[in-house]
C-alpha cells in the first residue's frame, strides 16, 4: 500500500471515529447523573476485578520501553502497579461522588419585562485528548469526560498501547452496563503519528483538543488544530526559600516537591534560595539531596555548598528535567526570585516557603502561575488534591480553564430565557 493510500485510510478512520463520538456526545449530554455514576462505579469495579489483565498488558509495554528510548522517569510514568491501579479505581469513585455539573444554574435573574433569564452548564461536546506515557490517565480522562457529559477520543502514546487497549476494553464494558453509548469513550487504535493531524482538522466534529505531554507535542497541536485547544505546557516549577523560612519545613517541601515523583509536571525543577540564608540552608539540604541521588546543577554562589554538584547552564533554568535533577540558584531577595520565575518558568506551579506574611502576599500577587503555593509542596497542584477529583490536565492557559481541569472546566454554558409572550419593541 502506498503512502497516499495510508494517509487516505487515516483520514477516513479519523472522520469515522470523530463522527461516532459526535453522535455519542448527544446521548451523553442527556444522560442522567445516576447513569454516569453507574459507569464510574462499574469501571472502578472492573479495574479491580481484571487488574491482572491490565498489569499483564502493562508488562508488555514496560518491557518494550527501553527500545523506544524511554528514560527511567518515563518508564516510571508508564508503569502500573497494584497500588497505582487501586488509586485509579478510587479516583473514579471520587469523581462519582462529586456533584454533576451538567444542568447546574450558574446565575439567574428576572428582567424588568418579566423574562426569566438563567445561565446553565452544558457539556463541551467531543474532547480529543492526546497524552503520553501515563496509562492511568486513560481512566482519569474517561471518567471526568463522561461525568461532565462529554464524549472523549483518547490518543495515548505508542509506548502504552497495550495497556490502554486493556483499559479501554474495561471502559467499554462499563459504558454498556450503564446503558451509555459505547462510542462515548473511544481509543485511537493506530499509533501512526500522522493520525493526530487528521483529527486536528475535524473541527466540525471535535469541540476541543487537550494535549498533555512535552512542549513539542503541545506546540504542534496548537499550530495544527482547527478547534480550541486547552494547553498543558511544561512544568518548570520553582520552590523559593525565603530568608524567613523555617528550615525543616523548607527541607521537607523541597524533597517532596522534587523527589516524591520526579517524572510528573508538578515536580519542582528549580530551587531558589535567599542569599541571607543560602549557606546555612543549602548545607543542611545537601545530605537530603545526596541521599535521594538528586543531581544538583548550581549557580556559582551555590555550587560550593552542595558537594558533587555541577555548574548550571542558563538552559538548565529553563528545562523540565522530569528526573532527579534540580537546578539551584541563590538570589539576592524576593524580587529577584520573582523575576527569575517570570523569565524562566512556565506559569505552572511555584512555591514560596516563608514565615513572613508580607513576603507570602507579595509572592502570590506577583507570580503569574496557574497555582502558587505558600509553605506547601508543588505536588499539591493536582485535581484530586485540590478537591476537583481526577483532572484531565493542568492548563497553563489564561482563558476558560486554568490550573487543574476538573468537571466544571469541561463544561460551557448556555442561556435559557423563559417568557410569557414578550416581544421586543
């Protein structure tokens, strides 16, 4: 088969998948809360009951990961364990426990002419979700889209194709049991990169695209998409240790932000330390980093304070390492820390550790990020941790959705106007 025929087949395939999703979205928009919660509970039950099938499929993907060039952090994101599957099942149940956003009245009023005007939440329609490496996201995305009344087309990375197929089979079974349309959750079965481009042309069938992955993926989607895109750019996250910080609290926050799961977007990539406490604090922190095998890439003022560190380049301060690597810089004051974050960060998640209320307020007002933490780990910028349930991504955009995208962020609104025969004069 020639390349032209392959491209034609992919075009037809994308149109068929998107068309089926569009039809399913109409039924999902009308689905009852009970149906949607039934799907979520049934999916959680099947994840637990058929966990061996999922883990067997995941073992195939993990075994092939080195051939695909995945590093240790990427392999960690790809790997499922019984505890991670259990967490994913609980996340589905947590979504079920959340209020149904569809039909919620946002505001209502009565006009002087007697018209009753209300604004209510409605689903976006069809979500095209592109993501890499983390198969548990398959469950999160399906759960949050169905609960918010949306159909979803899942396009996971080729490195997780066997796992995603196993999970998708469970989701289809759960949809059937809840009497919801099977095409409400579809998995793109081809791993051909060109397929994405065909889906991005289908703005008549797909209402929004959400890419979740590296910068190159998101830039490609933003450039090619013919529908709105909710972007999830790099997580170049900072922790700034102010001169008024509690040292033990600061050490705990740095270690957790960097080391708890270094391969995720809300892990810290850069540590900024006020010059007045840099020598004392970094001397205390150095053994913590060494114990966890964190490679420190330091500025000139900090390098001598952390044994076995290496000199940082300017690019290190603009890099999402997704690994046990931490860029370190000593700053003169709070304002220089804010300037560094603005110049080098990605507006994702940034934290300050301080007991100075004025410094905390200045930091939260001046740092223009989707989430700003005060005396807390960057790892808390997460839908579940912030009470949204599982999220489909963390948006670094400034319109409609910013930060973790939960149920409400996957809805739009419409006006409903009720009258008694009024006409406009």
